[in-house]
């Protein structure tokens, strides 16, 4: 196995008046291709900051990040945008769907940026929405869908492009328990099918049962790394 994400002594500081907060405080980490990995820790421990840095949405104040063989911390904004479109998918806690677009239109957005022809885009989006169980909700707008359904649309959107890595920041944070497990099963099985790497941020201890590795974060540092509860198929019993 080769590592797909490599962080070398990464720091991210914020200046707040006279104070300097180290949200990420010296993290080195390798994540293997195809790994399902969980970043866990209390609120304010630096999980989101770390995820954004790994995904090229934010830059470190010190240290380097490689995705495959590419140093992403030295790319220009334009190069980063192209890189993200090509290799990276995101799932956010609050879905971030476009309210005026239907489910299927929301899912096709990443493909639009990649220049995929319209017919192909719709075909691919349809497949993904079927895979997440929304075959009969394709023409619905986000406001006509439940929270769980909206998160499924956002999962379909994240996977639509067939990205190498999917990053999810508290993807189950707004969902009830039943939906939580369903969403994690969905993401982990989609990722495994295509040998994609999945990095999930959560402060929910239960959710880490889906991961092969749990990286515990505290005060911007790695506190410890544990093997996930279920290493065989990553699914909860
Ligand atoms: P988590 O996702 O684990 O809750 P975050 O990465 O969001 O933690 O935040 C880590 C620390 O960095 C917190 O102390 C937070 O207040 C601070 N922080 C995050 N983003 C900013 C910002 N844009 N400006 C200043 N401080 C920030
Ligand atoms: Mg966060």
C-alpha cells in the first residue's frame, strides 16, 4: 500500500488580537490509499482545520502536505481549484446544497466543472442517486427533502466525480441515530466499492466504529492512533 495523504509537521495558527491560537500544532500523518479513517476529538481540537488543510481548502502556516506525489500547499489558488475538482469530494455537516436546484442538478455540479457533457452528467447523477436510495426524489428541491435525504444528495454529489479522496466533516452531526448509521454505511460501502480513501471528522465515538483507523486529536496534536472497532468490513453490527 502506498500513502495517498502525507502531512509533514503541519501547523496552522490564527491571530486573534494579541493572542495566537495554534489550531493545528505540529501534525505528521500518513493515510493509505483506500483507507477509511476517522479524525476524532472534542470540539475546538482542530479537526476541521486539519481536514480543510488536507483537502486544499486552507493552507498551513508551516509544514507540507502531499496528495499522491503532489505538494498541494505550494499550488496556486487556480491550480488548487482544479486539483480539488479532479481528485477530491466533500461532505459537510450542513449539506450545502443549492436551494434553487433539484437533487439531480445538485449532484451534477462537480461534473459541470470538469467539462462532462450534459447527457453523461445526468446519467452519472442518476446512478448515484439510485445508489443512495433517492431514485424517486431526483426532481425534488432540497427544501422538499428531509435532513437525511439532503445528506444523501450531498453524498451522491461528493462521489459523482469518482474522486480519489472523500473528506467528510461531521457528516452525521445533524442526523438522528438511524440516519447516522445508514449514512456511514452508505459512504463506507461506496468508498470501498471504488477503492477510494475516506476521511471522516466526528466527535461521535460511535461513528468511529466504521473506520479502520481512528486518529484522536487534542489541542491541535495527535493524541493517539487506534485501530477501528471493526477492521473487517467497517460496518456496524
Ligand atoms: P474542531 O473542528 O475540532 O471543532 P476547529 O478546527 O474548528 O476545531 O478549531 C480549532 C481551533 O481553532 C479552535 O480554537 C477555533 O476557535 C480556532 N479557529 C478555527 N477557525 C478559526 C478562524 N478562522 N479564526 C480564528 N480561530 C479559528
Ligand atoms: Mg469542526
